[in-house]
């Protein structure tokens, strides 16, 4: 760098700041106190408020018919497939607002399956978060096919620490 002033040489640049050299260290920011994981999760989850909208869609295929899923004998959109769509729609609507290592799990589904949908139909679930109370997430949902409303109801989820939840769940195998 001969002929060029060093970027942090105070003798050539009056506005430059000289930082002390700390061997084998990363750049340090003075007066910086990183948030703990719990504090980051609380800050992120504070963004969750009633009114959050979600949408998720699927096509009716052989795999999600009542016949294939074992919930009936017809090749129509299965109620278990509708419930899975509802859970996925609700979970995805808040997923990006949950803190690191936090997920949500479904605990209650109350769905009225109002009309059948044939193979090839497009199915759309719309969810709305109606309440968030600590860890509990309550949703209202509606499900539509090409012709109109085919399902409606409510769904409840709870936020959990994913690692702790899995550890506790799989510990059941040791009993």
C-alpha cells in the first residue's frame, strides 16, 4: 500500500477512527449487548397479532382422496386431507414470526366438511388468526373449491420449543 494512506491512520484522515488491534479476535462493537435467544424469540413473537391471514392451496389428486386415505370409498377430496391443509395453512401463516427453534403444533381442529370436491379440483384454504394468548394461537378457517365454500371451522395451535418437544415425545419410546 505504498503511496496510499492507511484507512485508519489518524495522521492522514481526520475523520477516521483507529481501533486497537486485538489478536485472534473478531470485530467487536462497543456497548453492544446481544439479545439472548429467549429475548429474540419474545421480540419476534410480539409481531404476532390477531388478524394475520394465511392461504394455502392444493389440487385434488388420487393421493388425497377419501379412497386413498382410507376415510371413505370415493375418489373425492378427503376430510383428513382438508384437515391437513387447514393445519398447514395456519402453521405457515405464523411460522416466520416464531423465534429461532420455536414451532407450532396443532391441538384442536373443528371442521365442517360441507361439500365434496372431485379429482382435479383446486382447493384453497384461507385462515385468520383470531387470538394469540401467550403460546396459544386460535384460527378461523374456510376452505373453497372451484365452485365455492366446501369447509369451515376453527383450529388451535400452541407454540413449542422444537428440540424440547421432540426430546419429550421420543422419550416415550424409552418407557
